C-alpha cells in the first residue's frame, strides 16, 4: 500500500523573502550552464545554490559544491531565511500553463511517501538510471540531509475520492500565487487533520508511477538503507518528498523529445531511405510544419518523422507486413515493443544505423525538445539526421512500468516541471525555527 504522510515543510520566510519568484528555480536537470550562471547572479538566496552549486578548481573532498550547499542551508536556517511550518501539512500545488495556444491546469499535492522497493507492487519506475547522476544526488543529500525537490509521482484514480478533496481546498487563498517562466504557480498549506486523514486513506490502495526523479528516488532509498544500518528505529529517512498527480488529470501533459544523431557511417546515411523502406512507409513532406501536423495525427500509431537535410522531410509509418517478412514488433512484452520510441532505438538506431547501445545516451545523440533546433543541427552539418517523435501517453507509460520495463533514455518529458524551492523536507531530527501564517 502507498503510505503518505503530512510533514512540517521548511519554506522561504515570507517576512524576509517578499517575492518567491525571485528565489525559486527550475529542477536541476533542466538547467543549462548559462541559466545556472544567471540564477546564481540573480540573488544570494536563490534555490540554485542548494540544488546546483558551482564547482571550483580548488574543490576537495571536504570542501566542494555539496558541502557549500549544506553550509548554505544551515546558514539560511540560522538567519531565518528558511523557517519551518509548525504543524504537519499537505501542500496543494497547481500549475496553470499553455501548450500550442491551449490552456491547462494541473492540480496535485506535495506530501511524504514511505519508501518502498521499486517494482514490488507500490512504486514503479519507467526509466533506467545511471551511476554518475545518482552519485551526484547522493553527495548532495548527505551534505544537506534534506529532500530539496519533490519527486514527480503519478497515481491512477478514476473516482473522486482524491481529486474532489484537492479541489475543495484549492478554493481558498493560496500561500503563493506567482508566475515563473510563463507558468502560474499556486501553493496551499493544508493542516486540517480530517483532510489529511481522508487523503491518506484514499491514497492507501494506489500504485505510484515515477514520472520524474528516478535517480533521486533510488538515492533516497540508498540513503535510507545507510541510515538503517545505524538504527533500527523509524526515522525521517523512511520517507521521501513527492509531488502527486492523478494519471487521469486533463492537465497532465507529456511533451515529445526528439533525437538528432551523428557519427553514422556516410554509406548508411546515403542508403537510409532505402533501408527504412523495408520496415516503414516513407511519405515525403514539403516542410517541417507539414511533417509535424501529419505526425500529430498518427499519435499512438507507431510513426515518427525524419529530416536528412536538403529539405528532405519524411513521415515514417510502420508497415503492417515488413518487406523483409520479419515482424517489427515481437510478441513478447507487446506493450513495450509497440512504442514508437522503442522501435526507433531498437530497430533504427541499433540495427540500421549501427549505433551501439551505450551510445544511445551520449554525445552522439542530442535530445531536443525544440523541433527547429533539431532541424538547425542537421543543417549545420554537425549532425546527420533528426528523428521527430510523438510523446507517449501517461497511460502507456504506466503500462510500461507495470511490465517492469525501462523506456529508452529521455522518452518522457512531463510538462511543466514542479518549481524547485517551494518546500523542503528536512531529514534531521532537530527542527529549525517555526513559523505561523
């Protein structure tokens, strides 16, 4: 069962930080080096100093960007830049945004989730994790002893037991109501015991699918195991902070992530249309807008787009009967193998382009969310081909997770990301100064 819990969140002190939008930042994994520099320069209290500090040439094992983050948090607590809410609460969080001129609202909540081994019936991942990012986040967790940003989790609820409770309390005046990078963010602090008890009960039978934060969930689990070696008593490390959203929420959007490749032999690139014809029907398109329009019409139908430079745009539809008489989709694990992104990586990248699997997430492939950027990279001659994708649906992602399968690297991009800096979950025993609002 999914065991959620309210907690006393550590937040920016509203008496010292008047404008929360001046100190919050995006999640660490979507911040470019240029944006990192800009955020560091924007405010001495910006949350970037916690989640993505700058490395220095003089860094050592005892003094580095992680220890500086820990020191920054301690000093900010001492100066009451951060203060702790006095009562356990669940924090409602709504983001209002636009995609392709259409408006959306996504309402969820931030609470603690009792850590469970993934794939055992409660928590399901869908992405493969890598050692370097995990070591990075573990070093930060050890230095700060805090969940700095919520993991993004999805639950599947077709009744109103959860969502109706959230909507009822979201009618009140929020703690925060601000715009950040064009997205409106609202946060409510709900301390009502009846609400907390009812939400806890309603979530007890839910499965949790990790949308974003796979590395941080594994790191939290490792940190918990290390803490358990020191004591068998229940501790705060038993839980991790998570932002929960209903899988069926109409405001839940997954955006596509396109692929641009290089270092493919010129012989293969010159023969690529012919090679693809064995498995796909290739339909030439006049330009990028036409290709993207046709691709969107084929959402969920195993199709993707291709740009080879010199205004050569193609729409690729999987043939029902491949020319080579070999099934494109194997019978086993159909829900996994039927995904267009899996076909792209397993068939096109591995078999046709001869890209080694270990290269599927390195510098030979750029993962681009901007279609024009992907085209520009090929036109620059630095890359050889761009592949355009439809995003998987939340339902497809949860089905993959239930099959205990891991999707290819950067298959999902849930939008928008929860803003970093709204609330912190401290893992230390001692509590900082409390606040009442």
